[in-house]
């Protein structure tokens, strides 16, 4: 299949918040996209977010704010400045990396960082501000996460799935930081600060009934939950993972946009 056809196929998919699932077969010393297309999103398209299948990377209905969140691990509230279209204009992106083998999630993020600098002319600096946050702590009774003892270098896999009115997040080889990044991009209204002191990689499944905000963040389209539906996100995190999200105000790192432009032509 020609590159153009692959990119077109990826750009029409309706999935979200998926990370790489195939073990890396190459070492990327300078992760870079070999080819990337960016175009305005179809206003009638359903869903939003990122999709990674093998060596193909795509986004659907993603704003510049969302791309920054993915690339740099910040919550939307931590992004300061920028143009008025930062959270309004939506783009579809499709790309294939240089080299061979399966990039890791960290390598995909580096590629998106480079694309933002090259195609959006993004420049920025870091600062700190007091912001509303959620402290992620270990709940009373202790963590229910079981550390995975197999390959410590295995790639993290956190992929949201939809069922009858619920969302499921099965995770493999995932750190607490991986969990935080996924939740910040799609599920919570403020940054999450890790205060669990948990290290290592874990396998777990988080199943919950989304609220209206979370349904909107994943593009809508969820039917009402059925009988015996799981709890909402905060209760599910505590019951299923033995962790707790607790609201607070803290000095937190922020991402300050110095300059950005609408993306350059493909």
C-alpha cells in the first residue's frame, strides 16, 4: 500500500487514547517522522484522540492544546498563553516514522514534539503557578496494584475501550506516571500530581461509568449504562486500584507558549 493510502486509511479511523502495543524492534537515536500530513478535521467526524497501529500514527479531531498535552504530558490547565484557536481549531494528523521497527510511546512523543516545532513553529518555556490539582495518593487499606515481575523494559500499553455505557482501561507494563498521563488527557478537569511513591510497572484494569465531561472528552457516542454498571472514575480508582484522587491547590509546573502558528502546508 502506498504511503498516501495508508495515511488516508488511518485518518478515517474513530479510536482514541491508544498507545503502542508492539514490542520495539529498533533503537531510535533520533526519533523523527519521515512523512506527516496535517489537515483540518471533518466537522461531522465522530470521536477524537490518538491512534497508533504498528508504525502508523494518527490523530482525529485534535486541537493544538491536545497535541501539546500528548507530546509533553501536561494537562490543558497547565498550558498558558497561545492563540484564541488553541482549543478551538481541530486537526487530523497522520504520520510514519523514519527508520524501521516499532517506536516506544516515549519516542512517539518526541516525534510529535518535533512536528509541533517544525509545522506549528511552536516555542515555549516552563514556569510554575498555583493551580487546582488532584493529588494521587495511596488509599486507606493500601495499593491494590501488583507489580509486574516480567520484562522491566516492556512497552506500556494503556488503551481505552468502550462497552455498554462504560469505559475500560486495561493496562500492561504501566507505571503510575503512564496512568496519570492517560487520565489527564481525557478524564479529569485538572492536573494530577503523583504522591503515591509507587515505582515499577503494573498490570491492571480500570472500569468505570463516565460522567458527561468524560463522555465529551472521548467524542461522545456512548449509550446509557446497563444494570450493575461500575462506579464513577474516582470511586473506581479507589475500589479497583487502591489509589485516591484528592483535590488540592499546589505550585505546579506550567507550559508557557511563546509563539505558535497555524500548521504549515503538507
